[in-house]
C-alpha cells in the first residue's frame, strides 16, 4: 500500500493537480473552435467539405502514405480495410487476443472468424515467430490459398495491432503473410506518430486503420482513417465508404452495397486543428514517458514498458507491469479510489463469449501480460 501511495503521489506531481486525473484526455488549443465554427458557417458540416480532403492530405504528408480515406471511426476503417482485401463469409483472420474488441468485431462484420495467436512480450504485438509455428502445424497451401487444416476454412488475412502505440514486428509478420498467401491489415488504431525501422506504422500492410477517437493522441471526436499505398484499393475504399454512389450531378445510382462511413466535415475540421499540434503532443508525451521510466527504475518489482527495439513509440498509453494479479488489482483499486484513473489491459478477446469458440494457439504471453498490466495517466500535460 505504501508504494501505491508513492506512485499516485508521483502522478499527481507530474500533472500538478489534486483534482481527478483522467487516463487520456484530449487537449484543444490549436484553433479547434475557429475551424469548427468556420465549418458551421459554411453549412458543409456533413461528409462533403474542404476539411475532409485537407485531413486526408495532411495525414498522407505526415505518415508518408500515398493514400488516406477518412471515415467515421476506427472500427469502420478496419471493417472496410478487411473487405477491401477480400475477407468474406466463412473465412478466418489471424489476430492477437490482446486488443480492443473492435479488432475482432470488424472481422465478424465481414462474416469471418478470428484465429488467436500469441503476442511477444517485448512489444505486446502479434508474434511472427509463433504465427509461423502455428501455421506450420495447422495450415497448408491449396490452390494458392492458406487453409486451416482443422476447420477447412480459408485464412484470408492477418490483423496485428500496434498495442498501446508500440510498434510490433510488422516487417517479419509481413514475411510470414507473404509466405502463406495471407493479406496483411494493420490495426494502427493507437499508433499515429509511431515508427518502426524508419517507417510510420500502417505502411507495411496492404492497408491500415487508424483511430481518432476522443481518447487517442489526436481526435476528431469520433473518426478514423485508412492508409494504403495501392491506388486501386484507395479508390475502392473511398467508393465503399460513400455508399458506393456513382458520380453524377443529381442522380442517385449505386453499383454495390456500400457503407455510409465517410467522415463528416465537422469532425475533419477538429482533426485538422489537432493534427497541427501532433509534434508538440508527441514531444510532450515522450517527456512524460521518460519521467515515468526514471521513476520506476528505482522500483525493480514494477516494470515500465518502454518502446521496442527499432521503434519510436508515440507512448499513447504508458503501461507498467506488476509482479502479479493481486498487486495489480490492489493498485487499480487504490489509484481509482484516489481519483487517479488507471485501467488494466482489455479482457483477452478469446475469453469473450462471442469469440470463445475461435481457434487459438498457446497464449502464454498474452495471459501473463493481461494479469499484470496497468495503464497509467498519459494525457498531454498542459500547464498554460
């Protein structure tokens, strides 16, 4: 209990407040109100407007992606991404159990089901080594398709997540996917501003999804964006996100079952103002992570999770590992009782009732992490 008090006191010292400290709150100081009011004055508040295009162009410029498609949220971005690479009914998609439920829900929306492979402890992302091992034991290639020998289903795609903003070994995962004819969709929901081996996350896979939810490093309120380097995929994604409507000055014709997923201009205006502050946010959050790291080095029984080798993390959520679940739970109870918001990792997706019957590998690492991990306050500190 004494050390729990020291941690909470240190967090309060970092944020210079005795009031409630949220886990990750947005900061609005980049002209957000002006751009939103400008959008209202223009009357173009829905999915047609200059800020939607501007946000897409700015994200491409920042990440190095050739194409970007702005949509209503990160889940919609992931759903469209999976459809775009051909995921369909009665297929399977490899993913990790340590992730937010949206990862699996998007797979389910396509009529497919997840296959859960363990994560690596160093980056908390899908393990390419364990994925390769599982495929060698459980899959085969037939007619250029990867087939699960146990279920007879096509394994059409793989969705690794860059957990808490820390890049996973996406290049090695890509190698495994290419070997087994599996399409790669990056769940980069949490990793805007994170780089792996000099490349922004989301640029290795066929397509990637980023979230702009209210608790992300920048926000559009609700929103997300899809990255791809493939022009045909980009055109398909934009078409699908706008109800598959064929261009015409006044007629309403549609050539497919599309989705009303396009980001409204009002949200995009907020996002443009937020994106202009991203460098400041990243610098501020890195400074915070360094102070956390220094603090926890003097307490060997609690490990601060630092960015992996070859990676630059956005440190979206700072995380620590307690020695065991009991001490984790004691800290969660104490910190939240004291008005300092902390939270555990998500319940492993394979343990949720709707995904409990999905194929799984040995999940030793994911279970170890979920029993010990706590996310601690990670908002940009703003003392102005």
